[in-house]
């Protein structure tokens, strides 16, 4: 197979790398701006709503109603019926076929099955089969949230200790932690801007993102600090080529998942990881590389 068409792309990327490498300090402003943007969005959300990120019923408590409706019933029709009664709900389509679609109605209010069935009947919303209801108390949801925050912090702490033990130096370890934390914060900011709630699915995506971001940082740190056979510039370039290939492949895979998925949970998971990995590219290859280069040159 002929890959000669990639030669201009490689030459252009090599020229860009030379420009960035020769004046690397100037480009560190990009990951700093990404970090400040993420903190600003999260801070604004906290100041206006009292929460850093919108939480789903998994963490706030409430009711999740699942019904199968025929083709004539739309998500908008169901949502409008609840809004006319001043009941705040989130209605989404979960999957569909020629016979109809499964829809999910989430609300922070508590409903019983007879109440839901009566409401659907009064608003002429037809459905097939039984109404499936999952309720969660506010206290239980808050307990879940506290546990999620605690164990996420434990995961970050353990990751930090492992990185420090692996490299035995504080600066590279802090660089890895900064990159991972920035990716998480940027993903949270993206969730606020796109209206993605923090649920068990999106929380899983954040933890997966933590692993993805650390992968590229560990790759870079290992080649820069432990492999000395080649020039520093060459080692960094090879790290960028390998790491960027890994990240782009992951982004393409999750874009494909988001495109073909009919599950809201998978949609949220894919969207959060895509947002975080988009930030990982400049944060790692413009921020972490700059810190490591400065560190290596200062040790000489």
C-alpha cells in the first residue's frame, strides 16, 4: 500500500515541531489557558447554581421512568405534558425500532407507578407494556455522591504515589498530575457547557479519562527521563508521534461509539472522554513536554 501521500503531512508536522521545540516556553500559555478556562467555567457554575457540575438522579435522588411508546408519540410530546404541569423532567430516547421507541423520563420528584400511569392516560400518551420505575431517595443519592468523590480522590492519590515512586523525582510527578487534573477539569467544564449531568456513566468516563491521560504522560516521562541513547529532541518527537497516535485512535473510536450508540449512558461516556482527550493533546505535548525539558536542562 502506498503511503507517499503522508509525506507532506509528516514534513509539515516536523516543521511545526521544530518551531515549538525551539520556542517551547511561549507555547506553554496554551495548556495554562485551558486550565484557567476549565476552572472559570466550573467556578461560574458553582457561583450561579451552587454546584460545580449538574448531578443526575444517581446522585441527587428522584425517579427514572422507562416506557415503550408507539411511533406516534414523541419525546417532545411527553416533555411538554410534564412542563404544562410545572414538573421539571428530562426526557430522552433510549432506543427505537419500527414498532416504537423506549424513552426515559428523569425527575428529581418522587412518583409512584399508579401516579405515572394516571398522568400518561390523562395526557393521551399511549404506551405499550408496563411502566418501569426506579426511585432513589435524596439521602441515598447524596451518599452515592460523597462516596464517588471520596474514591475518585483516593484513585488520584494512589496514582500520584505510584508516579512518584516510579520516577523518584517531584517535578515530573507533579507534571503528570497537573496534566491529568487539567483533563478532568476540562471534561467537567465541557459537561457544564453541553448540559451533560454527572451520573454513574459520566463518572466512569472521568475515571477512564484519568487512565487515558496518564498513559501518554507516563510514555513521555519514561522516554525523556530513562532513555538516554538518543538526543532529547528526538526522544520527545518520538513520544509525541506515539502518544498522539494513541490519543487520536481513542478519539476516533469514541466518536464512532457516540455516532452508532442508542444508549444515553454510552453517549455520555463517549462525549466526556472525547472532550477530555481533546484537552489532553495540548496539555501533554505543550505543557508536560515543556516542564520535562526545563527539568532535564536544569539538571545538566
